């Protein structure tokens, strides 16, 4: 853990701020802890996204935050007390992400500039996704157990991999790809509410789930969807099936994790140390698989 904070305009005691990991990687989630005597509530932001603090039995405040994949050497945040004038500014040092490249061959319809009709469709789909991201902070944390992977299967493409499509570097892979055959189950990684179900040009048949307190997960390229917008799902519930819809080279599941508008490595969600309020809760139940 690392502690670093500079108080700005504080009238009373200054806060002690720590985070884990000590030096988070570009495109990852982190856990923050704040001890600030004599305050009753805490709000803040990190990298421009709202933080959702919860207080533990010792009086310390805890929240999950996100580091953008294109962050420089540090990300900054701001903290302020509930109903008071005190505030603090923090700077979290960031480690560079090491990533590899992979070459893929796709049909020209996925690499050539789209015509006007297709461009309009893609723009409309991006707006829908953006509107879902905008709602990520609307509600409190909905889960009571930590996150599980959407499939028990080999990962075929890591987060951050640079994609060389038909010989030209065009994108960075912002998710995890899980191997699978068409029709095999895809499961919700935690409790949440389905915000968006689509059949999109790039993403194929997809589901976006809000888990509250800023966190969302997305499941792409499915062959079938088994949930509807507004459904509450639980961890391990089948929400669809592996497919090859959208821009793909073969059947697989693309799983992505988002904190507000920041896309992060799903492995950082699976490996992030739980908040103290989770410590006494039930461990992962392998029987759901």
C-alpha cells in the first residue's frame, strides 16, 4: 500500500490516503482507502470518474477507482468532505502496460470505410453504448460476492493486445477473449441489472450489465441472449451463449469491464483485493459452474 495526499483548503485534520496496488498498471482497477478524522461522509473523483466510498467499522472510507489505459506516469483525483469545506488532491503513480501484437484477417466489410448507411448505424450503436456507460454511476453497489469469470475456458487474447488487421495496426484489444464453441453458456460475473441488449455491427449480439457504484461488464459476439433490459441477474446465471456474431474471426466470448467511461483489464477486477466490507461474506461457490 502507498499513502500520499496533499490537503487543499482543509480546516481540520488532513486525510491519509492509500491505494492498492501500490503502482497500478495502465488500464486497471485500484482500491482506495481514506482515513479522515472528524468527517461524516466523503465524495471524490479519480481520472475524472466519480468514486463511491463506503465506510467500514473503523471509520475508514473505501472505494474502487480506475486508471485509463492511456494514462501517463500518474493519475490525479480529488476528495471532498460531505457537507464541509475540506478537500484534498491525490496523485497515483502509474506503471506502463506491456502488450504484444497479434495479426488477424477479417472481411473487407470490417476494415474498409463504411458507407453512409453503415456509418449511421455504427454511430447510433455507439451512442447506445455511451448512454449505458453514462448510467454506471446511477446506483449503489449491487453485488455481495466478488467477481467470477464469465467462462471457465482458455483466454485466447489478452487485454491491451495491439490488433494488426489485414496487415495494418488499427486498434487495441480492450477486453479478454475466452475460447468456446457456439452455444456454450456465458454467465454473469456478478449481481447486476441488464442495461443494454443489442445486435451490433462490431459487437454482435451483446449484453451490458451494471453492477452499481460505477462498475459495468459487457459480453460480446454471442449467438443467443437469454436476458432482457431491466432484468436483475445473479453471479453465475446463464445470460447467453458463445457465438461468432459481429466482427470476429471465429467463435469466442469477448468480455470487457468498465468503470464509468474507463475500460479496464478484466483481470484487474478478478484479482483486485475485496473491500473490507466483503471480508466476512461467503467465498466463491464453485458449484455455480
